């Protein structure tokens, strides 16, 4: 069985790669993190095949975890009310990992961040693997970089299934975690790409760092800006030039702010601003922008002026990478303090 992890860059065609790998005569499980990702993949499948093919099961991770992996084996014992997204609270005599109370709230809601752990600790993984072998020939995960904590351990456990697997993701677009559980895998994304990929290699995956290393979305100009300022290497398939503008003139800034053809991407709280906008992290997966205005918050703007944007904390740097890499056309760099001057 072939098991591979494909390291992608923003705009390199991760979804297209998976959709184009689907063939008649095989059964596919395609898992991604969010509903927005599901809608994006669904749209790609419909463009390619006219509908979601019957031999493709497309689902969010937590729907797959609950309906396919958990419910068949635990529901009649637990009688749970589905997930709670509130993490369990430790107290002096916290229940051990073999106790149901470790996974179920007093109101009988299943802790989402420990459901994968439950399957592993209660010895049900082999039964889940048997189900995978029975119903699917290929297992795809999109946005694999967002899997964390117990969920990451779980997908490594699933690699023992006797089916082909392709996991695709961009390490530097890790902006959200599927879940967190105290110290479990807390350093997974903190020790660098090489250490991260070693986890997959140890589980029998081969690593592909070449097939999706160039972006179709971003021009060479934008790719060079990202590489030089953020220290995140990204190349382009394109050979045309666009522009990167640093805008500090208030009159020019006001025209940009009022131009609804150009999205304004803020670090946070974009809804406070009366313009076409989004947040850095929330725009991940959005592929419809052309010219993009990235609004640097005070800390990132200071580092930008010093030529030290690469020193941002990983969480902020990754979100800024997501924002900059939305640009198909020109990229505009703005200062939040200047934006506030024209708004208030």
C-alpha cells in the first residue's frame, strides 16, 4: 500500500491534486478539517464530474470521527449527546484515561478533543481499521497540517489500514488546531518542518516535497516578497510580474480602503471596519481575491520596518503568510495605525 504526505505551498493546487487522483473503480474517503473546506472540495468535484461521485465519501474530520469511527462501537455504552467543544477541566482527582468520565461530560456530551484518544485507549483502533479496509481503497486528507494533539496521534494510527493514503497540507498554513488536550503533542508544530515530517516518516509515509512546491495563484513578485520577508520559501508557476506596494500616504490609503474590488485583510476584528474585509487566518482556503491589502498590526508593522517580520511568533507569521498568499494580482501593505486615522 502506498502512503504519502505531500508538502504544498499556498495556491499550488492541493484540492486539484486530490480531485484529479480520483478514478472509477476505486472507493475514496476524502477528509478535511472544516465545512468550508468540504464546500470547496465539493465545488471542485462538481466542476469535474457534474456532482460528487457515488464512490467518493467527502466529510469533515469530526463527522468522520463521530459517525464512522466512534458511534458504531461506543454509542450504546455511552449514550452520549454528541460532541461538546468545551475542553474537559482537570480537578484534584481527575478520572484516568480508562474511565468514561475522562471522555464524557456530566451532561453526557462527548469531549471532541478526546474522542480520538478514546478509540486508541479502549482498543477499538483495529476495528476502525477493518472498517476502512472494508469500505475504501483510498484515504485522502486535505489540510493535514491542522491536525493536532490526539487527532494527530489518531491519523497516524489509521496509517496501519491496508489501503492507499495521501495526506496533503502546507505546514506554514497551520493557523488552527483540530483540538488541543493540555500537553498532548504541544510541540508538534514548534520544532520545525523537518521534525514534523519525521513523525510521518516513522509511521511509514514517504514525503513528497516537490510536486506542489510552486504556486499557481501568486506571481513571482508576491512569492519573492513572502520568501524574503517571512522566511517561508514559496515559488511560482507563473512568469508574469505584479506589484507589492507599501502604502503610507493617507490619501492613497483612503482610496484603497473605499475600493471594494480590493479586500482588506486584518490581523483580527475585521468586522469593526466598514469595508470589504476578512481576517488573516479566516481567509485560508479563499481563492477568489485578486488584489489584496494586508493590514499589519502594530507589532508586525514595527518588525516589517526593521526587516524582521520573520521573527513573528509562528501563529502570527503563519496567518500573515495565509493573508499575503491570497493575492493573485497586486499586494498592498498597510499599517493599522494609518487605517485608524482615516476611519475614526
